[in-house]
């Protein structure tokens, strides 16, 4: 299997244990900025950009979950990192589930934010992909970005939403479309019961894409997983309620 080199960044103490942060597709590594002060006090933090995001290449599709997960594993191998704690958001959480199931020695603890065991059929990411291929990412900005935050963010912190929207507009159209195709077909219900990694699943109370019921089903399927709901946030809860999310992350991945 041919892997794609990913853009990455390392921050924090050089010899500290590594925490891997895997974002949802459509966002870039800067989406984790609110977590950096809390995590880099005691951990080395590795952030990545998916294929077609930032400077990561976007080879011709189709892609599969295992392709994207292997990109991450290849980067860890290149960096000489054999074991990590990991935090995945949205589709990034799906990659961690695949890694935890297929390379169980790689992840010692993980947090899955705004995640689900499968993509709801009502999302129609295949249609989003078709529109991107026909008219570029600008044609789907509203569809993708609006569910990220509650109205309070757009009204009270418009600069935050504007920055992440600008990042979205810079994505490689074909790479993003290929990722949409992967997300449209994502179903990991057969994997979750095999996981043996201490896991925290966190949903946002006001997430229009993946309401807490999805996170609850994911947590219920993972042996001994813990489930939390963060109030006052939509899909990008780690940005909107960084205070609460950081508390949960530090408690779980920096024990």
C-alpha cells in the first residue's frame, strides 16, 4: 500500500510522551490551537493535516479509511514514535478506531470527539463530493462550515469562524471530494467491540451533524468506554468549549 506524506507539526517538550491529534476532515491542524497550552505542558504534541489539507498531497482517489490511517501510521514510524495517546475528532476519530483495531500496540489511550460508529445516511456526503468536483469547495462552504458552531460563535466570535472558514476554502477540491466519498461509506460497527484501548467518547450537546446519541452508541460499543456530553457547543466543540474539552483531555491522556 502506498502512503501519502502528511504535513505535521511537533510542539512541547522533546522527550515527553507523544499525544497525536487527528482533526476532522475540512479542518487543518490549527483547529487544535486551543488545546496546545494545556497539552504541551507535559506532552509532546503531534498534529497532522489530512490528504489535500494544508501542504499534504492529494493523490488521485478513491481513498479508503485504511489508506488514511496508514498515512498516520507511516508518519509515526518516520518520527520514531511507537506508542501514543491520541485524540481524534469527527472523521479523525474513525482513523483512530481503525488504528486501535488493526495496530493495537500503537495507541495506549484515546479520546474520540464528535464521533459515531458509522456515518448517518442523511448526511449525503456523496452529494457534497459531486458538487465539489463540479464547482469547487466554495460551492459547499455553507453546508460544511455552518454546523461547526452554535449561533453564539458566529455572533460573538466571528473571527474564529472566519479563520476556519478561510482554511476550508484553501483545501484541494479533489482531495476533499475523495475524503467525502470515504466518509459517506464509513461504517465501523464491526470494529468497535474489538477495541481494548482505554477510551473517552465526547459529544457536543448541540452538534447538528452527530448529536450525542451517536456518541453514546459508539461508547456503548467499546468495552469499558466512558461517555461525556459537552454543553454549549456544536460540532467543533474543542474550539467552542475549549475550557471543558481541555479538562477532559488532560484528565484522560495526561493521567
